[in-house]
């Protein structure tokens, strides 16, 4: 397939794949600053709008490996067009959503767009000549951060001057333009005849995670030891055990648990889950904190949606510098050192956000430490450690597992911190936010302990 695309025709292919990736990345972050406004407009609470993050991430975690396999079965280009169309349909439902439950369903549909990235990477490997492949991988990887930053910038003006519905109208336009580019410039990917899609594994995984998230979100209202809460936890755990047994017996499992059992893989994934927990928790907590009216809540800066996005933007943009620095340091010392440095910076930033948040500049510094430096160093190092810790033939599968588990950590994190914030609503003070940031810092400390078990990478 690489021979079918000349060097001259490579850039339209790369541009089309990058636009598809930007559509997903920007919508993932564009909703974040608007969460408090959505909560007010739809008469919800902190726990309700947290599902707009958790449902999106859970959908992404479960659907991405399945849709990736379907791309192998029917052709990656055709599946990419289908995923973009589904993503646009989810955006349309979100734009018209009259209530929070409908909006959550829309986010579940949008979450299927997480398959855009692995499909785009696969098409790039199939369709591009070797001289263009590294450039394409760099652009596709960078589009996640760039798209997230662009989503933050666009979200504020849209919500402040139109409404949060405008975010989803924009979410329709971007994938439709990407579909046109893919159909015009991306060559067909050859389907594989022998592909085993693990539908049962996907259902068991979703069925196990959903009750656990529900138990976390409803535990305070029902009671943490209430029969309903206990039944959800027990049922979710039982389904996850059944899922693990099913996966171990599959020739082509949704997640290869035998691969996950390797020390070079499970230790890195343990850090990945905790890093995902902190990453999406901060995305939820910071906009809500800075948009709060200090005269009413006893904390916050009464920021607009645009203003709250600016608290996140410098940290995300700094990642464009921190990422190459982490990679350069990893090349000299091995990726474990920048991973440890990143987790230490994450802990410091979260601790600062927990206790030192009376002035805007303090929140900026905390986010630069935790998000800009900590998360960027950690995520860059995790990718390098995964690649160096498995045979080359299993690189794609191993990186996919790491992404899935990190996403699951984010889904759990957003529900946990929402429950902590709700527990302190109505009291005059930032006790809920302090507790939430401290829990995130504690999870990051667990990540630091896991770093000690990560083996030193071997150079290949």
C-alpha cells in the first residue's frame, strides 16, 4: 500500500488524517470548561455532569479495540469514515439535547471517536512511504495536545456568546470536513479475512466498569454501605472477574492479559492508570473551582467560561516544550528517570492546588507543575517504556492496552472527585476541592511507588 501513495501525494493524506484526529481531540477538551454552565442550564449537580467525562472515556476505552479490529476486517479507511460519521451523529444529538441524560448518551456516541487515532496510525503505516511516515506519526501524536488546546480556546467564546450547544454544532462540522478529506485523498486499506472481534469481552468489560462508576457516583446519596451500593460493587467485580477469565481463553482477546502480566508492561500500566486518574480529575476540578463565586462559595475567582479555559491553556501549551525535553532526557538516561520526575512534579502540583489556591497565579503554577510538566513527562515516558519493554511485533497491542487502561483510570477519577466535591457542597469553603486534589495526589504517590518496580529499559 505504501507504494500506491507517492511522496508528492502523501501530504494530503497526512492532512486528512490529522484533521480527523483534531476533530476528536478538540471535542474531548472543549466540553470541559463548559461543565459548570451545563450544570446550571440543565439543573444538574456536580455528579451528574461528571458523567459527561466518564461516559465519554468509558465508551472510548471499550470501543477503541473493537473498532480497531473492525478496521482490520473491513478496511481501515472505510472504518475511519464510519467512525467520523458516528462522531458527527453524537455531536448532533448533543447540540439538540434537552436534558442531561440525552447529553450523556450523546457523549457515549462521541466516545466511539477514540478509535480515530489507532485507525489513523494504521492507515499511515499502510499508505505512506517510509520517508513520510515519521512526519505523519509526529503530526498525529501532536494533534492530541494541539486539538485539546484549540478546544479550550474555542470553548469559552462559544459558551459565553452563544451557548454550550454551539460546542456540539462545531463538533458536527469538523468530522464532516474530515470525512471529505479521507474520501478524497486516503487510499483504500486492504481488509484482512481472518479477524476475530471479541464482542463478548467488550460487553463484559463495559458491564463490569459501569456498575463500579455508578456506585462511586451514587454512594453518598444511597449510603456507601447500602445494599444497592454494595450490589453494584459486587456485581461489577464479578463481571470483571468473568471478563478476565474470558480474555485468558481467547486467541485474539480484547486485552491480552498474558501480555499485561509481564513486569515491563504491568508496572508501566499501573502508573498509566494513576496518571489517567489525575489527568482527567484536574480537567474536571479546575474549571469548576475557578468559575465559583467566592462571595457565595468561599472560594474561586468568578471566572467566565473563557477565563476558566485560560487556566488550563498555558499548562497544555507548555507540554509542547516539555514533551521533547522528556524525550531527549529519556534518550540519555532511559525513560524511567523522566517518568519519576514527571510523577514528582504531578504530586507537587496537586498538593499546591489542594492547599495554595487563594490567588489565580497559584492555580497557574499548580497546573504548570501538575499538568504541563508532570503529565507531559509521564505520558511521554510511558509510551517509550511500553515500546522498549515488548517485542516489536507487540508494540501496537501494548500501547493500545496502556491507552485503554489510562482512559479507564480517567473515568474512575472523574467520578471519585465529583463525589468528594458533592460531599462538601453547601458548606462555605473549598473543603471538597482540597479533599479531591489530595486524593489525586495520594494516587500519584502510589504511581511513584509503582515507578520503583518499573524495570530499566533495554535499548534496541
